[in-house]
């Protein structure tokens, strides 16, 4: 009877030690995966912020170019039209082209691997 009690108690101690090791291993894995998830989340958020900022800049440049071109088209005064078209062709359109190039580059370098149909059309 004492032998059986001794075997049972040693088996119980071994089981407790084994389960403790399993709990420690699971906790360590969860801590490491939470750290990796945090790093990945920061990368994704940073990428999305850069893309949305570039998209906003492009939209603003396109709107400014459109309004300036429309204003130059609708004016009857050639003294006003000439400077507007000069500003449009020398400053606004090259800046808009640079913004498009920047957005295409951001999508091409995107770590997420998502495709952008508009970028494929523009390139």
C-alpha cells in the first residue's frame, strides 16, 4: 500500500511538473507572437499612412490642375489665359506627374503584395 501511495504521489508530482512546463512554453509562445504581431501592425499602419498621404497629395494636385485648366479655358481674356496656362504646364502638371510617380512607387514597393489596378494602368 505504501509503495502504491509513493508511486501515485511521484506520478502526481511528475504530472504537475510536466504541466507547468507546458504552461510556461505556451506563455512564452504567446508573448513572442504578441511581440511579432505588434511589429507587423506598426509596419502595416506605417505603409497605409504613407499610401493614404500620397493619395491625398495626388488628389489635391489633380484638383488644382483641373481648376486652373478650367479657369484658363473659360476666360475670354488672353492676358489672364497665358499666365494660367504657363503656370499649369510649367508647375502644376509636372508636380501632378511627380505625385502619380510617387504613388505608383509606393504601391510597387508595398510589402503587403496587394495589386493596384490604377497603378497598373498608369505604368
